C-alpha cells in the first residue's frame, strides 16, 4: 500500500513524533514485537496514544496481530530541564538507541550533542 518493501524486515524502525510544541520518539523493535515511546518530558497519555496509532498503522500495513505486540512507555531516558531541548533529546535518543548506548546521560551531554548537531548541520554532514 505505502511501500513495496516490508517494514517488518528491519530490526528497528525509528519514528520521530511531533505534537504541538514538542518532539519525542517511537521505536518499533520488530524482533521482540515491542513498540516503545521515548520522551524527554513525561507525557504518558500522548505516548500511549502514539504507540496505539503506530500499532494500528502496522496492523493495516503489515497485517500484524495486535495482541502479540507490547507497548512500553520508556522511563529510562534523559529528561530535559527546559522548554526547548525536546528536539535535541529526540535526536540524541535516536542516536543512542542506534549505537546501543545507555539513554541516561548527564545534562552536559545534551549541550555537547546540541553543539555537535549544529556543527554537522553547518558543514552539511547531517
């Protein structure tokens, strides 16, 4: 329907989520049939709504069995301490997940990651 390629052949599918004034991340772990929501602020209601919509999309697209899939609101993420780091935290969480690093990082790491992103954008590497 949307693609000629079966999405479920990937081990992970990362989906950035934008709601008004906020960014977060949903990751589909295909092998373990798990959908996780990663957020730098605690929006559990929005998180569960996003995961349910993603699961319903997979059901429509790939004919999965919804009862076989687990939805988890991931609590082990770094929380932002201001009103503007959600985009940086979302990108950082995606990178940490892909690199298989811990998602719990110190505040200073968010600042370093922001500077790295700015550098990479300015030099057309991101």
